C-alpha cells in the first residue's frame, strides 16, 4: 500500500515532537499534522485524509476515548498514555495498539508495523486476525507494574513490592518494601487499578496485598510493623478471600 497518513494528537508539545520525529523516521508513514487540541483533531480528520491517528487519552477538552467514539471508523487509532489503567477501555474500541509513555522507538516501530499490516489487509478485504486477549493487550506490562503520578513525576511501582495502600482524602500513600509513595488519586481509583486476585480493600482507608500478610488477629492485620484495621463493611469479603486461598488447590 502507499504511505500511511498520520495525525498526532497530544496536549503535551514535547510528546508531539517525539512522535512526529518517530513518524518521519519510518518510510511507510507520512506525517500530515499534529495538534494539542482534541477538537482540532476532529476537524483535521474531517478535512484531511487520515489513515492513522496517534491519540493521547488524557486531554482537557475531550478524552481520547471520547474522540474515538465521535470518529467511529473514520480512521484507525493507536493510543498513547502514561497510565496503564486506561488500556482495557481503549481495547474495547478496537484500537490497533496501546503505547505506554515514555515511548521507545522500537516499540513505536512495532506498533507502526502492526498498523501497516492491518491497513493492508483492510484494503485487500482480507479478514483481520482475531484481537489479542485482553491480558496481552499492553504487552503484559499491566500484570506486573503500575504507574502512579506523584507531585513532580510519574513513578513505576512493581505490584510485588506493594505492602499496602492508605487513603488520605484525595491522596493515597503506597507503602512498598523500601519507600512510601504519595500519589494524587483517591483510594477507590487505586482499588480499581490494582488486580483483585492480589489486593483487597479491608477498610475505607486501606487496601492490602494478600501475600504480604504476616498474621490476622480479630479485626487487625499485621504486615511487618504496620497494623491495618479491618472495617465491618469489608470484613466478610476479606475473610471469604482468605478462606478461598486456604481451600484453593496448590499449584504443582
């Protein structure tokens, strides 16, 4: 097929520069335009022939998800974001790929090749391959780590390092084996982001890692030197999970 005409949309000018540079390095991609405005992106798709949209999810006017809903099937989309929690929602809209910031060129090139393959099959009326299972959608990264925004930067946190999370109104404190990380998000959002088979909310202000529990005494959980209260609202579910772990067959 001829070159793939690309539009880049991100509210951060530096991200636009990086992706534009990447596009210009690949011979089968053609850079058409870039914009920091989601509304301008909608206008450009209507006026220009755009094959592929590199689309940030978090933007002030419209989110990337909202932009995709408006555009429908007018062009194919590769999502870009710094937050893994949006991956599943993005894949519900049949995006080509999901690039997690900071984006390395080799990962970008892999996504571009995937777009090229799908667009060529679309032109030749060859059925596209079945979508990957959701657990593979973000290169399995979301099963092992999360990214959380602190005051000055975005920090990678390994799930296996998390002992427990404490909610502080609009903030959470994430306690790991070596440090305490303060992040601007509420505990409900944190609960949604953490995998339910590994973490459980035991109190309105606490989420704990099940495999980090040292002991349980009445309505208290001991993790290292920390003592975590168990709220009455969460007690039944917590004890049911403990019972399930006790009765689950061991892996060989």
